[in-house]
């Protein structure tokens, strides 16, 4: 754990309406407890099993965010406690989250993951796919999920102008959806973008959640 980097990032975030998700994937619970001791309460994991095991072992006031690809058959394991799922990339998944949330008598907050990068490997919906999802009858029937915003990952490149243009594009789309689909829903306000290498750029484009791992916990 790197306490200097942690304090520096917290300082950097102060002028912005942005929170830090400390990405603890692959790191032991001891590392998480250290950052918890420094005051951090929001942690992000990309694997269901790992997140469940850490949830069991760690203090219950931690907010667990799922940031990685989620398979429908695994939703049930995290439904009782997950605070925010950043990586919803299909209507099928949204329907399953709704079902499991209902079983747990709760509403689960989610973000729709939007494909903004050049790379084939990144999951996510295209802009037309999101619009199609939001106007579908299946979606409008869901009562136990709440779409709170969007998530995106920029291309893994040194080209800052390219990263900035991808984040800018996501911010434009976010604003468009806010006006066209969510104008009566103030909870649609989150934009999850920016990681260790590019969070400074994301902050300039309206990010409300940065997801930072290696800068806090060291290389994986
Ligand atoms: C691992 C991961 C991060 C954090 O990446 P770092 O480069 O370690 O900061 C952020 N978002 C997602 C979706 C991740 O899988």
C-alpha cells in the first residue's frame, strides 16, 4: 500500500465532485485493511468469488463495487451486499440483477458500461444499444435496479489527446441520456471513468468515480 499516493489522490479529488474507488483485486485483505485504516471505505473488485471472500473477512461498513465483467449466473452471490455494479453490459444481466435484488428485498444501483475504446477486448454497450435497452418494455418493468449512470474505459495508450477525446465523448453521451431518458431521475448522476494512468484526464471530463488500483496498492 502506498499512503503517500493515497493522500495525494484524496487531495487532488477535493475540488471535484468525484470519489475514489480503491481497486483491490488480487491484493490481500491486509492491504485493504491498511487503506481502510487510512480512511478509505469504497473498494472495487472485478471477480465475484474474490469480492465475496473479502466481504466476509472485512469490516461491514466497506462499500463494495463490482467493476469487472459479471456473468448472470453469479449475480446471486453479490446481490445481498454489493453497493454499485459498474459493469452492466446487457439487458439480460440487468434483468437478472433485478430478480436477485427483489429476492433480497432491495434495490441495486448499477452503471451501464459503454464501449469507448479502440480495443476489441473491452466489454460494453454501444450508444445505440443503450438507447435500445432504455426504451425496451423489459427495462421499463424493472423495479429493483436503478441505473445511476455510465462507466467507460479509455484505450490503453500514451496518447493523451485520444484518451481525452474518448472521455469527452462519454461525457457528451451521459449528458444526452440525462436529458432524454433520466430528466426526472436525479439519481442518474454518476460517470465512472479514469484509472491509475488516466484519472487526471477523466477528472477534467466530469468523472464522479475514479477506479484506481496500482497507484494505491502497487503493480499486480
Ligand atoms: C483493474 C481495473 C482498474 C484499476 O486499474 P489500475 O490501472 O490498477 O488503476 C480500473 N477499472 C477496471 C474495470 C479494472 O479492471
